[in-house]
């Protein structure tokens, strides 16, 4: 795969697994009742934490695998299984494992009202958990950057992965800054359509990862048998 093709694969894979549009219900739910300034502060902190985590696993993930004696093919298979489960949940519109507060956020967005901190818990800071981890930098995105780094074509490919992480997180920030507007414009039906499209893409990526991991294993068994 040439560098351009790898860059397109990296961007599309990260966009699908991070799913900025799918993050909207959780961001709006977790920050419902906050002022716009406080929302921006929480979002910036969440993106910085996510950037640190994803870049750390991008460039130090192989060392971690080597330390525990894990092959990249085994990691591809495990990552494919994880992504397949996530994609299947998205296709079936299953709820996430934590409360989002989407109903309250949707009411605020529909009313187009300015949020006020006086009606919300000042100690509630969702920037690190659940926004950064596991919503943005979760098992799916961590697995994806590690697998992409392992199959990147040399140093330029490694830089492409890091640049793609930064670009997708910037895009995620822009989308989440306008989350209330997007939620109001798309509505429930539009959000479900986007979720299913992203779920389909994540599922296809997961199958390809499993195939990429199983292929060398079967080839090795064949050579050993001969």
C-alpha cells in the first residue's frame, strides 16, 4: 500500500472508530446545564487527554506488546473482535454502558436556551471520564492506532498515523463545539442513520483486521506442515 492509500485508510479508520457524530449525545448529555465557556474548557481538556493517550499507544504500543510477548497478529485478531462487537452494537442501536443525559440535552437544544451552571453540579467534570476515556480514546481507537502503526510504511507512515490522530481529534472538537446545533438539525432519526453507517464501516474494518491476523497464522501452519 502506498503512502496516500495508507493515509486514507488511517483517516477513515480513525474517523469511524472515534465517531465524532456519535460522540454528540454523550457530550451534550454530560455537559447539559453548563455554560458555553465551561463546555469549551471541558472539551479542550478531554481532547488533550485523548491526544496524549492515543499518541502514547501509537508510538509506544509495540514496546508494550513486546514486553508481554504479544504478536501484532494476535493484537489484530483481538482488536478485530473488539471492533466487531462495537460495530454490531452501533448497527443494532444498542445503548452505551453509561448514562448520557441525552433527553435533558435534547430539550435544551430544542429550546435553544443558554445553559447556566447554577443549576448543575460544579464538581461534575466529565472531561477525563467518560469523555476522553473511554468515549474518544477507548479500546477501539487505541487498538486502531496500534494496528495502523504496526503496518505503517516506515517513518513517513508513522508520522501519518500521528498526524491523522491530531486531525481527527481537531475535527471531533469542531463537531462537538457545535453539538447542540448538529443535534437539533439532525434529530433522532438523522443521528440513528449516522450511527448505523459508522457501525457498518467499523464492522467491515473489524473483519479485515481479523483476516489480516489469521492469514499469517494459517500460512505459518501450512509451512510447518510441509
